[in-house]
C-alpha cells in the first residue's frame, strides 16, 4: 500500500539526489553537466507540486509532481528509488494518478529522448506529441470536448 504526501523544502536535498540517481543515464547520454542539472533543479523546485510516495513499513521510495491546469494535468518528477523499480509499485502509483485525473482533457509529461521510461508510459496509452533534440512531450488524451 502507498500514500502520497505533500513535499516540503526540507525534502529538497533528498529529491535532488533521487533525481540524480534516477536520471544519471539520461544526463550522461545527453552530455548534460551535473552542475547544470543540479542548478536547474534548485531554481525550479516547487514543493507544492511534488508528492512523496510513501510505502507502508518502508518509508519514502520516490516522488511524483502534479501540476493542475483548467483542463489538463502535467506530470513531472516521477522518480522511484532504483532499488524499488521493477516491482510494480511505480505502475500502481502512476495508474492511481492517471485515474485521479481521468476527467481532464489531457495528461502530459516530458521525458528525455532515449529514456527507458518511454515504454512504461506507452503502456498507459501515452504517445509522443512534440519533441526536440533532447526531450519528448508525451500526452494522454482522456476525452474529447465538443
């Protein structure tokens, strides 16, 4: 069982390290200097949009960012501790979040090109709607407004 709880500024160091652990291969593949990605995280950290993923008897194993707009939701910063990846908890959390926002017209997220997470998101029906040299924006169109 898991629970999402609001993050705070006191979680910043943990979340910065988690991000580095999870995205290191992407940063390396795209030749992004660690100082640059760390600085970007520092400048853009908004705890009001980040939820810690807590698992009974284990504690915090990751996070997910959720930014709501009128008819769409942006998902960001979905990181699961590497030691907990592949056991289904990430899929359960993501499925819960997608279900929670099923009334929105669209759910979107961004991944690095070449990310191994792409097939995970595709398994939920997400498709690439935009891309540049480094990033792909994936989208799940939930319903059509008439």
